[in-house]
């Protein structure tokens, strides 16, 4: 089941379902090397979403700004290697969506507890914005907000569920987007949380 979300953006419902157990066991391993943490925005607020990364480049924020860094500031070591099951899924989903040859060097892992949210923003810290972004949703469902090229443009709400994969490229790459406050609930595998894997070419 393949849904067009906008020019260049494709939603693959349930695409990651069969791989989810492998993704989650690789995630457990990875989180033991680079734990989830609440990063601080340049404005000085701790994010409600907890984050970690794997791959050659990790997305970080602190008082000095947003950037990609090869070193995890929390551990002082490189981010964990991107598991083969992560990279394989991202490359296959991108190809299915019409972007062959996607080879991400960054995977940002976001963990939402009930009440956590991600306010409307653009992803523009990557060097080459011609590459698409692949995102994988796991655990509790969320309402994704898909806006336009201006912050004030109207927002479309899209429900994202366990196993859904979205690919955002072309003209949609710079659209404003966010995640509404996560509603409480219980997921049979992940309990009271949502995990999102976001694959990017950063460097
Ligand atoms: C649409 N994460 O980490 S991923 C982020 O569910 C982020 O955790 C969200 O936005 C999450 O930056 C959504 C989906 C996504 C990512 C990038 C996009 C959608 C996008 C870039 C352009 C348009
Ligand atoms: Fe984003």
C-alpha cells in the first residue's frame, strides 16, 4: 500500500512490519552504547523527545546550535555503526519510492513518551538537500503534521502507525513538519512509547 503525500513524498504503510523485530533488537544493542538523552535547544530548553543516533554522522543540538557530529558528545566516542538491517530497510524503501541508490550516513532515533512532541520545523542541516529522508515509525501511533514551504502554510495531519515508512524527497524535502503531542496508550511490543528512525545523508 503506497500513498502519495505530496510531490516527492511517499507513505509505505506497514513496509517495516516484518523487519520490526530485527530493528528493535538492533536498537537495544545500540542504545547500550549511545543512550537516549534529552538534548537542549539553542534557546535553552530540554527537548521532550529523547534522542540518540547511529551511523557516521549524528544530529545534535545544544546551546551553540544544531549540527551533525561524528562524535557523541555524551560518551565522547563515535556513534554506533548503523546496523545492516537499518541501512538495508532505508535503501529498499527509498528505491520503492523512486529514489534508487540511497545510502544514508546518519540515523537519528527519536523516542516519544506520552506528552512528547516535535514542533513544526524544516530539516536543513544536511549538506546536500537533493537526497531524500526516510522515516520509520514504531510503537504507539502519532499524528504527523505535514505543512508547506512557509511556517504559516496550512498543515495536513497524517496518522503514522507501527511499521509505517515514509520517504520525503524532491520538492517535499524542505516542507515544514512536526509531530503532535503523543497520546497515551499501550503498544503490544513497545509499551508506552513511539520510536522513529530518521535516515539521512548528512555529510
Ligand atoms: C517531511 N522527526 O527528526 S520523521 C526529525 O517522527 C523529524 O520523529 C519526525 O522530523 C519524527 O527531524 C518525523 C519524518 C520526516 C522527516 C523529515 C522530513 C518528515 C519530513 C523533511 C521534510 C518533510
Ligand atoms: Fe524533521
